[in-house]
């Protein structure tokens, strides 16, 4: 497990064992803690077949830091292909999340189609802004045993 540095952007690029970093798409992940029990990972760039496994490893490292709630902000992602999304979601599914797991997407972005957002919403709590995701994490009760959604407030 790699130690996570907070409030620092990491340029995540796939690498070749022989040549070092590959030329091509990269993804930038910035990890921060807005609240003592919530970690936010802002992602920008391209999440595709090449970069998604590296990003998934970074997300796994962040999840193992011990904060119960986790928000992935994908609102600045320029490219997110289906395979990249699948790899990231599978990586999150394999991690033990004790609290609330949320994703932020920009509904006006061409990166996400309505079916993408609907499919994501069946697996993970989807929000259209970071504030909404952070409020959902604050409302979620912490219960061991995996991912859950915040209770609806009326």
C-alpha cells in the first residue's frame, strides 16, 4: 500500500515495464479531506482502458486510509469510456467501505450520458455537485459491513 499525500495532485499515467511512462492519456487525482471522516478524490483527465487500472490502484490506496466515507469527484473528467468506468467500479466493489460511497458527475458534460448516470446510480450514490455528496456522507450512519446509501431526509 502506497502512503497517500493529501491536497496534492498526482499525475497518474500507465507505464511500460521496459520504457517507463507511456505517451498518451493521463488522469490527475487530487485527494483531500474536507471533514475528518470523509475523503474526496477529484479526478480529471482521461479514464480509459490504459489509465483506469492505475486510477483504481490509487483509489484503493485512499480507501485503505481508514476514513469511513469516500467521494469520487468525476465532474472534471474529459473522457470516460465504458471499460474505464467498469474497471473503476469493480475496484471500488472489491474494497471494504464502512461508510458512505458517493460519486459526483456533471450532468451537462458530454462525458456522461443519461444511461451512464442511471447505471451508476444503481450501484453507487450519484450526485451532481460536491456539496450534495458531502452532505450525504455527513448524514450517513457508520455501520460495519460495507457500502450503503444515506437515509433519505424529508
